[in-house]
C-alpha cells in the first residue's frame, strides 16, 4: 500500500517562504528582519541593518513572533502603542531554508537588496542574541 502525504503536509511543502525587512523608526532606528516559518513571522531586531556584503556580521536580537499578515505592513504605529513610530518596507522577497538546527538557520535570500546565502547563528549563553551574516558565493548545501 502506498502512503500519500496528508493534504496538510502537501500544502506545507508547496507554501512559499517569504521574508521581509522593515525599517522601523521607533525610539531608535532599527531593522526588523522577519522569516515566514511555522505559520508565523520569526523576527529579529537588527540595530545596524542587515548586511549586504559577505563577511559583515550584525547583531540580531530575537523578538516575539509576529502574525504572517504583518509581512506587508508599512505605516505609522500610533504614539502610546508598543513600537510606536514609522515602519517602512526596506526589502522583501522569498527565501529557501537550507538548514535548520538548534541555534542556527542557513538560508538563501532572493530580494531586491538582500540576495544570496545568509546565516543566523545564536550566540552562546545569550538566548536572544544572534548574529546575522552573509556568506560568500560558496553554496550552503
């Protein structure tokens, strides 16, 4: 007997994986880096912005997951609300997850400003602090 994947598994395997980087002028300027994963936007705050060149490492602080509907948000978060300030979409596109391990994500971004092989790596002893960096042209897989 042939076992077919359930409709839920089939849908998961064909779902596009999207990313967005939102420039967020709140109490301080930072960039919100978000990967669509597991039904939510996994999110990191990147104070200096994501690297566009290989070898540049940037601090990425893990923040709470956001709803997928937030992927296209641009506008003003009103004063008095969490994250109050201006949000602009800095870059967006699709990504391919190459490897997911505890404390490490490797992926290929296909955006207008961010394109190529990237890694998010959790720093030891600091659960919320990660490093985001772009790799050279060598394939990840």
